[in-house]
C-alpha cells in the first residue's frame, strides 16, 4: 500500500514523539515563564497591555492560564516528571549554579504528586547542591516524604567527609555550610547520630546563628520545614551558648544587620520559650534542671511562667466536667458533684 505525503497515517506522531514535542514546548514555556516572573517591575504589566498578549495582567487570570498550560503540556503519563528531570537535574549537578526552579515542585499543581519522592531523591543524588536549593528541597522532603527516610538521609549526609582545603576558598565555605546544615538538622530531628553532630556544633560559638536561622523569630521562609522542637534540645542550646553570649542591652528595634552579640542574646531570650512547645511532662523535667542553675538566672521569670503553665496543663489533661445530672444533684440535694482527674 502506498501512503501519500498527506496521509493521516504518515503524519500521526508516535507516543514517544508526542512526549518529546510536549517536553520541548514545556521547556520553552518554562524559560518564558521564568523570565516573566523575574522581569523588572512593570514589564509584565506593559506586556499585558499589548494587544498581542491575550492574557490580562491579574493574578487570577495568570493562575488560570498556567493551569491550562500545564494541563496541555503534561497530558502524557510521566511527562511532568520527565520534564522536571530534564530541566532541573542539570542545574542541580552544577555546584557553582544555584538552581532557580526547585520551588516549582511545591508551587505548581502539575508537579505536586512528585513532592513525596523527588526532593528526597535529589538530596540523596546531589550532595553538593547549594543551600539555596537544599533548603526548599529539605522542606518538601520533611513535609511530604517519609520521616524515617529523612532521618536516615540526615545521618548519611553528616557522615560525608568534609572536603576543606583550609584556604578559606568559596568552595570551602560552601562545604562547611552544607555540613553545618545537616548537623543542625541532626540535632533538631534527634537522629540516631545526632550526638556526634552536637559535639562538633556546640564548640563553635557561631553555631548559635545556625539555630537562630532555623528556629528563631526571623525564620520562616515559605516552604521551609518546621523542625520538631524538643525541650531537651532547647536545653542543649541554652547550656552551650548562654555562657558564650551573655546578656546585652537590646534596643527596641532589631533586624538582620544587628551586632552579633545582640542577635545571639535576642535569639536565646526567645529560644527558651520554645520549651513550652514540647509535651508538658518533658517541659517540666527540663525546667527543673534549669531553674537551680545560676547561668540561667536572667531567664528565671520565663522558666517559672512555663513551669506553671505546664503544671496547669497536666492538672487539666484528664479533667472531665460534671455531667448535668451531677450538677443537678449538687444544687438540689446539696451533694458532691464528681469530676474525673
């Protein structure tokens, strides 16, 4: 049978060809969207006013357009994952390059099904990535992945040998930054190997700023993980750094440009309150350790307040209000209303 050049049988692409075309269009549009998102202030508005651009400059219209675009581009099974791997993994492999698009996993609905797996895989496969990419990937791994897998990964990364030339190169600084990132997480997540990480961290006075960046008041980038707060961990932080960073006068205004001594003391003063985020029984135990310690005299009022509140919670945790019949018995028969503790 002879098939002419205009035959539908000749023109119909194979599934692989359709996938390749879809990914090619996706890569082109991805680059265009990135340029749109990072354009100078006012440029998207001016483009939107152009008659050639059929999209109104509004957030709702932009989201609707993007959703429709994703639905059209990623129709083929597996196409969204194939696109992400082809577009982002080469960036992750470049140590000098801070990837700009890992946040797409969290922000674009087309990629949401991949959040439980890809962040963990990339953190495992690309141990040299920048902290700019590591932090959001870790946040997604924490929120959507398996906790036991994350804990095991943290310990593996802490065990990686530190490559440091001792010449204070940018590469050395990045390597030490990555190591400290994983050590901080080992302590906060209380991994099986966290004690070794803590022994190294607590000897470095500057490590307090690593904790300040994770659980301090200025911490909280969108997409970050929320590390579990254990009262014992807060005790360790206070025990190690209160003697190193003593009380200083704190002005009413504060910010990222404050002197180190002010930043450290302000963090420690806020940090101790996080003991209250743990279970009351564990919080009381830690507070009982700390209250007699003269090193923490400046924090005594906060500790007494937290202990009283924890004791109140413990007293009320098994409380049951009297039943209506018991209240009636109390009022009408001058009897005792029973409560459960």
